[in-house]
């Protein structure tokens, strides 16, 4: 099941995306316009920040339909909270926080569904693969991502933010609502676990 | 491998070490081939993870988001909130149940003369022969 969500990379129409972000408006201006009911402004915000949200969500859940749903849900929550958003933490940080929380909830649901033997909604690999072609990651990266997916959610979130997104320890701690010491210890433990998981393959090399 | 040195090695990947710690680590790295190999491995983890992590959502993601917003946002079923609520209630009921069971066990053991599993659970002690005895069944 872990393998099902890996190495499926969609083709992003970067030309279209870049064309639309060229408006040069700041987040604050876009938010103000979106608050006044300008849907196009909110669409610009989505285009501007979707890659960061994708990095977080796909890092946490793997590349699968659920990740797309959680990504959408992240922006919907943001849209619903526009009136309350004061801009103290920045749009990107705010979105990452929502994305992390929703991803953690989704992992909890996955665990529960596995336990209850319920079918996973939207986890039809065939449907997703028909829509998006595979990207051939190198073997090492593939193994590493598989290993990351085997980590417990609390370790995985730290690995995604620190290792994959290259955020600082301080930033990671703030996003997850834990102390910097906890971030460091979780990352060290995650490294040990990753090493253990990858040891058989490293041995082969 | 010395755990302290290994911890220092992992910490060095996350944040800058103090001068003294860095010097100590450098010396340890110069001495130990195994430690150098470990460092290479950690560096490789970071490098591989970063280089391979440039994910994006499927095309027309913004269209899907806007469509959902127009449709009224959250279209998730009621099953998940129900299961969340069920789990919340179950945890509290289970915790209260365990506390209650422990209290009963302590009370039973306190009021009995000997410590046994049967006494702990308040089960009347009976021999196998008694169980099949019709008189015992009628008046245990």
C-alpha cells in the first residue's frame, strides 16, 4: 500500500501557472481583493502557493489522490478563514500549518480505515495513473521516500519540514507547535529509523 | 560507535555546533572510518531527499479548488466526523472502564483473606466437581 502512493508525478502546466502569477500583486493585495469577493484574486493565491502546499502534503501522504484532496481542502479552509486572517504569520506559514494538520488527520484516518478494513476513498491507483504519468525517480530516492512513508506521523512531519522542505528547526517547531529540542530529537530518531529501514539496501550497494 | 559522538554528528546536520563540540567531532571523524561513513550516509539522506522532492498537484489544481469553493466547500461525508466522535467517546469510556475495573480488583483483594485471581475478580471459588453437582448448581 505504501508503494501505491509513490513516484507518481503529475505534469504541471507551468507555462499557464507562470503566466497567471505575473500580475505582481502581493499576498496582502490578493487577500484584500479575495475578501471583497474577487474569485480571480483567490485563484492567484492558489497558483502562487500550491507548490509549497503540494510539497508538504505529498511529503506527508505520498503522491496520490488523497494528497490532491487534502491540498484542495487546505485552500478551502484558508478561503473560509480569509475574514479572520490577520497576516501575522504569513500566508505560506498559515497554509503549511493547515496542510500539516490535515495531513496528520488523514494519516490517522488511514490507520483507522486499515483497522476497520474500510475501502480508501480516492485511492484508486489506476484512476490516478491514467491521469498522471509516472516519473522515474532514481532507485535511491524511491527507497528513501518509501522509508519516509514508514515513519510514524510525528517523525514524518519533522522529516518533511526539515529534510524535504529545508525549513529551519525554529520554523519547524513553530509550525508543529513543539519545542526546538523536540524537533531535533525527533529528527535524530527519524534518521536512525531511516538508516535501519534502508540498511538492507545500503548493504547491497 | 560512541553514542555521544553519533548524536553530535546528527546534531551537526541540524544546527551549528559550539566550537568545542565541532572540534571534538572533527577529531572523532579523523579517527574513525565508521563515523565518516555514517556522516556520508546522513549527508546522502539529505541530498537525495531534497533533490527528489519537487512534487506538484495534478494539472488544473486551481480549477478544482475554485469549483469546490463554488459548490460550497467541504463535501466530505459524515462518516469521518462520526468515527472521530466515536473514537473520542470510546477512549474516555475505555479509560473510565479500566479505572473502574482496577478499583473493583483492589476492593475485592482488600476484602478477601487470600490473594488469588478468583478473589480479585470476585468469582466464587468452586471445584470442578461442585460445578457439575446439581445441588451446588441450585444453591451455589
